[in-house]
C-alpha cells in the first residue's frame, strides 16, 4: 500500500542549497503500444517506466484514506460527459506497472481532479469531485470500488461559454482539502470564461473555500485566469496553498509569463492576482493597456498575436478576436449568477501595485498544470518543487512540454523531464504533454500524460521501487 503524503511532510530545513545539484540528462525510449514509443530525458540518477496505459486523458491523482491511488480521466478535449475516475491497482514491482485499473465512476462532465477528507468525529470519509458545473461529494468507505450512494451537490459553477477549441472557456475545476486555523476547509478554483475580458460571474478566474459540508462559503482569491492545480504544502505553514496559473494569449509569443503563486488563506479580503488587466513580465506585474472588449464594443478586442492558426487542439483559422476575448455568455440569454452569495465580479484593476508577487514565473504559454513538493528526497529533489508545463497550444512557440524544478530559495525553473516536444525539419512534433504529478515516496512519483494517455513511474536508480496499491 502506498504511504500517505503526510508521512513524508517534514520541516523545511534552512540548510537547503540555493542551487539544485546538476546531473547529466539520460534519454529513455519507452514503448507503450505496438510500433509506438516516446523518448524522454531526465537526470541520469533517475529511471522512468510506463506504469499504466489505456486511460483516456488521465489528469490528476489522489490517495484514498485506505491507501489506494485514484486518477481522473477527462476522456477528450471537448465539453463532454464521458469522463471517469479510476483506481490504479495490481502493482508489479518487477515491471513497475499497474496490472489493471478499476473504473470507480463514469459519465462525468470533465473531472479534472479529486480529493478526500475524513471526518474525525464520525470517521466517515468523503470523496470530493469537481465537475464543470458543480462540486460533488460522495461517501467513501474502505475498499469501495463504486460509490455506495448518490452524491451531494455542495456548490454549482457557471458552466456556459465559448467552445474549448477557441481558447475562451476553461472547463476544469480543481479541489483541495486543507486546514485553516485548525479547521478543515475545501478550496475550489474556477478558470476564466475567456482569454481577456470583464467577467459577469463572481466565481470566474477565482478561488473559494467552504466547510466540508458546503457551508460558510468564502472567496479566497481573484484574478487567477486559470489555476488548474491548487494544493496545500504544509511545511510552509498552515493555510498556505500554492497554485499554478496561466496568463492570457493576446500579447504575442513572449508575453505574458505564466505564474506560480503562494496563496494565503484567512485574509480579510480576497487578494486580486491581476487578471485581466495585470500580467507578468520579467517576474513583475505589468498593466495591460489593451482595451477590454464589451458586448457593445467588440472592436476593442485585439487579434491574437500568436501568429499561425495551427494549434495542438486543431486548426483555428476562423477564430475571431472578439470571439476569444468576449466574456462567456455573449449571445446567450442572461442567467442569474449561481454564486451571487459570494458578491459581485470584481472590477478590472486600474493599476498593478497591489498585485501579489509570483513565487516564480515560467515562459509565456508554458501552461503550468500539476506540481509536487519534495522533502527528505535525494539531493536532486530535496526541498524542491516539480511543475508540469503542459505546453503551448501553438507548438511552434516551443514553450512548456517539460517538467521543471526549483527550490524555495532558488526559484529559477530548470529542466527535469524533457522530450515531449521535438522539432523535425523546423516543424514541431508533439509526442506527449505532462499533466499531474503525484509523490508516492520521498523521491518516487507518478506523472500523467493526457496527450497519449500514459502514466509514468519515476524513481531513483539506486533505490528499490516504492510499494504501491495492490
């Protein structure tokens, strides 16, 4: 059985080196289907294998209270109700593979991630599952291979908008369970409805929290265009949550930088992290003077400067500037805000001097998704973050398509795992896209690839493999 994350969370030592040790990269060619392989490079003191195949668009992992590894599947890029939740089972230590997976839930609308919480009073465990339109929770009992009853709906989300392939509508919602002032809180992040616009609903480009039963809802953060992964890292203090976040797409190939934020809960008012009118460049927030589009002034929006319409999502030659920048709901019958109890959508910032600084930044269009923090690991991971950079929607830009690492003292992202994108005769070739990262031992972890449907197992070469779910 895998050891829970909590067993490997230790105090942050002041003696961490300011610069991570460097190691030569070694290429590994991984066969995952007849006639199909991917070649990935990582530090030579690590090894990598394909641990699981056959799950369509695997995203993020979670450890159940009884020590089983769950993973979400979003099925494809469309807005669909074909998503699922699987349990990875039957770990084979000889081949470093899971022999099978059990489908725990299906017919889900774009499940991005999940998390668990156990009530210390009743000892009842719960599985929290965010979908595009709502947050569900299911009772969870040890050994369950399916929910024992129907879910509760804790909160509903705005769920209409532009088609995904047009770059405007973020389908994913993300949940994280943590402690705030000694009490459990459920955090949820919701992406923006557009690329660059004034939102109409309060819970767009924002994060909120609530009690485990959905009560006492509170806004926690504003101006996060698309925080696809949020999670607490307790060695940095209670109430500290980190989040990856994506910048917008109308300022060209080099701007804005994507960001990684340290969110602080329990503040009197939710901090505004800048979007839409503040972006990051050279690690600093900068005011965007591009006029915001409105329903009556579509010409205010500017055509994207990313050049070629060829995208990893397919050709986008007919995408209009007004289409990608107009707030979700344009052309739709107005509906009431399902989260009006939280307040009103914030006005766009007029200056950036109060925008919190980013913990670190990444190259424009890198698309940071999953991340993990490592303590008590070998010198090449100890005290460091790993972040999956999913990659630019327009592969010719070349940013992302890798996993990077940095520490709390040296926050310069450096390559850890590469090879997901190559250039052949000057043309980009996408081989895979890293997504979720899940630590199962101090320096052993899984990475999902939602492009070709793989789960990778990475571990030190000089240590025996970590135990897994059986």
